[in-house]
């Protein structure tokens, strides 16, 4: 019986690594940007406000490693590199879109809850 518990724990840890990848804000924004088709690095950087070049590189590499993004290099001068969603990445479009819609629809309620919490706990708005 002890063995089953360790298998479940291992499975939870593995799922946790996947969820941390697809659940971070940069990965979600990259998936949303690639949902309509391939994009070049600088297109992605411009479209995703506030992401640094290093963070975009790390995010794309992580998504590529997990099989969700494909990097295609075209033999031109200078070389052109496109990023696109793989079939696995395409399967993320609907859940990511649903989360985005949910967040947008509940933004006002969340902000009200935050303000009420801050008042109850004596926090100022900068916290």
C-alpha cells in the first residue's frame, strides 16, 4: 500500500511540473499569441507587453521542450525563425481561452474582493 502512495505522489509532482509550465502567465500569453498562426520572435515580444527578451526565450524553449511549440528556422539571410503551436499546443487553445474569458468576466468581482480584503487587514493599495 505504501508503494501506491509514492506512485500517486510522483504523479502529482509530474502533473505539477506541467501545470506550472502552462499555468504561468508568459506561457499562457505565448499560446494565445500563437493560436492564430506562426509568429517571429520580435512579433511575439511586441505583442506581449512587458516580457523581456530573456523571459520570452526561456518561455519559448520550455514550451518547445514540452512539445507545445515548434521552432522553424528558414535558410534565408539573415535566418528567419518562426514559432508555432504543435498539435499538442493547439489542444491548449480552448482551455487558455476559457481561462482568459473567465478572468475578464470576473475581474470586477476579484478587484472588489481584493479591496475588501485589504480594508479588513489594514493593507494599503500598494501591497
